[in-house]
C-alpha cells in the first residue's frame, strides 16, 4: 500500500515541477494547459460516461481509460522523464479518437470543460494523424 502512495507522490511532484518549469520559462499558457489537462480529461470522461448519446461499449472504454490514468501502476513508470506519462497519453488519445468516431465531435466538445483552444489543438493533431478514407 505504501508503494502506491510513494508512486502517487512522485507523479504529483513531477507534474508540479513541469508546470512550474513552464511557468518560470515564460510559457504560462502552456503551463496552464498542462496543469489542467488531466483534470479536464477526467471531467470529460465522467460526462461522456453519463451521456446517453455515447454507445455502451464506449462507456466501458471510458471507464477503463479513467482507471488506467488514475492507476499509479503503468507500463512505463511515471518517474521516467518524458516517457513516464506517455502510456497514459496514448491511452487517452486512443479513447478520444474512438469517441470522436462513435459519439461525434459535437458531443465530445459539449463535455469539454477546459480551454476551447486546447481541444482545438488536440483535434487538429488527431485529424493530421488520421488516414485518408478510401472510396
């Protein structure tokens, strides 16, 4: 049990250090986006789980994603610089991409409580990575 608390403490400390480093470097907007990104994704996932327009299978995926992100046990330990949060980011990105296909962009945007510009950046990044449709 103590291992989880230590891991959670290390993750929280690294998170705070990254946000502080960005703020001290004069990148306050980036610091604010990073500081609120994880809480905003948790709020997004919670809202989408309750939304009747989201298919049941997608809701199970949202619950899995929320548990994955909240769990201190990861494929890549959180204390590894840059790589630590990568598995969480990949899981969130894959779930978000799935939700955009299944529930639609409007539904996802409706539940987003963060800065609209942050969601715009995420959607642009995902759109640039999509394969062109055949046909």
